[in-house]
C-alpha cells in the first residue's frame, strides 16, 4: 500500500466530538467577562479542521448536495467554537429541506438551548415527521458489547454481530439466541468493525480498528469462526479500515476513514491499490456492491460516489431535490435501491434511495426509521432490513467506557423495505 498523497482527514468521530467540554458550563452566548475569560485555548487539531473546511468550501457549486457541505461546515465551525458562523451555515442548510436535523448532534451540545438553534430545529421538525415503523428483533444480555457490524448468512439463517469493546464476533441463531462465534481472546483481535460474507465460499471477512493505536487489520474467518488470515496495515500513518465489500473474484474493496481512501486489496498478493475518485473523500465509511460487481457505491460525510469497476470511472450520485445521501455509515444495495444508515445528518435515520437506471440519480427517497439512538450498520434478509439500534458508540472513547451506569443491552431492529 502506498502512503496517501495528502494529509489524512479527521475521522467522523473526531469531527463530531461533543464540544460542550470546550466551553464548560458557561453559555456560548454569555456576555460577561468571566465567561469569555474561561474560554479554552484553540484546539490542537484546529489547523487540520480548517484545512478540511477549505476543501469542503471548494466543493460548493461543484457537488449535487449543497446542504451536505453546509452541514459539514456548520459542524466544523461549532467544533472550533465559531458559534455565529455555525448558526449561519445551519440556517442555510435547513432552508434547503433535505432532512438534516441537528437536534441530536453532539457537536451542537453547547448551543442546543439557544433561541436561534431551537428555531432551526423547529423548522426541521415541521417538514420532517418521525417515522417509527420498525420493531426490535433481538436483544443481547450483554450491556457492554458496543456492536458495530452486522451480516446475514442465508446458508444457516443466522446473523453475525461484531463487538468493539470485547473484540469478538457473535452469532444470532434462527431462534434469536446470541452466542459466541469468533473468540477475540484466542486470536488477540483488535475491536471488530464490519462483517461481510465472501460470495464465493461463504467465509467471513471483517475489518478491525484500534482507536488508541490508530491501526487496522483485515480479518478472514472460515464458516466455523476459525481465523484463516489477518492482513495488518503496514504504513506508519493512521488507518481505520472501516467497511468492506468482497468481489466474486476474491478481491476486497475497503474504506479507510482516517486515510480518506478507497482500496482494492488482493489477498493472493497481499497488496493494496488506491482507487481514483472524482473528489476528495471526507471520512468514508459505508460501501455497497451491485449484484453483478459492475459498480460499487461508497459513502462519506458529503454523499455517495459511484465507481464503475469496468472502466474505473467515478461520479457522485445526485440525491435529488429535498434529499441527501450525506453521513451514511452502513450502505447496502438491494434491487436498484441504496439502503443507508445515516448517522452524520444530526438525527440518525434509516432511508431507502431508489436510483435511476444509470445508477447516478436518486429518483425517490423513502425514510424507513427515525429517532434512533446510535445506529451503525445493518443487514438484508429478504425484504427486511435489520440494523444495530444502539451501538452506544458515543459512550466509548477508545478502550474506555465513559459512563458505565448508562450502558444498555444491545438491540437489533428490523424494518420492512418499501
């Protein structure tokens, strides 16, 4: 793998840090000298954040989703403590009525009681009503799983679920029993992220990521949970192998959130190749292959790119009027439709995006579920979409649980596709 040619972008987690700690208990609109004097020094990563903002601003008018860029800028301003520009960008974003809802975004925690912010949220909720047509399918007995990846295996009618805090993979039986499948202790695994089946033989591929060390591995397991191979990142800069897709020829496509890259990995030669894109990546995460492996869709904070794997061309998918493809974590392809777990638009939701014949335009958007806690990824089982309801990722800082009293059993929800 060759080093990235530019400074790696911040991960979505770094960008969306809760900034309440930056301001303490003081109101951001306080006018007294004590509040101003209490403001902390500038963030150590401020220069990097501003560099990303400059890149994002350069895309205004060049990408089909203007609101996505505005929301990214608003979050970045808030992270830096630039409150008035953050409010201004939010107002412009919400006016486009695409579905961005900052009400649950921790980046705005320090201003979420202000009059201007509440007005923005009220305007959003007038245009976008809650959708709660989903139910809980499975519930774990463990409260500290911090689940991330989910996959369905039609061969045994079971699901596989990965854990961050206890690096391992669990199996959910057809009867709903959640049991051990891959032992993290046996193989000394890093926190396990994505899980996907190999279409050729039904073996299991995963990504793993240690936030504290900022290193990643690709993992390959047999159908019984035995480790076949592991492929670590080798460079001396940060990697986060986030999601992956397995081609029928055995190659693996994967997103790298920290390096802001899309790779093609060849297990036979153990080499990585960087795929060329039509614009810079901003914290890429979800990835979805078409059934015939002709194209792959990749999601980042600003939208979804489509890469034609036959001619190596890349173009951005147009979300259409009053819709957005921004901030998708888990991304899936089902009958000419993209299913997205959108976590980076403020208030998380599950949505189905029906695309045109050329695969480059969304012709209809159906919101399947809203008001979710902290969803991450999902899995398709026929016409049902199963998804992680509460990853509790906001309660985990690397290998440290922030508040053990707030832990809850992990839940897997299910919603019928429309």
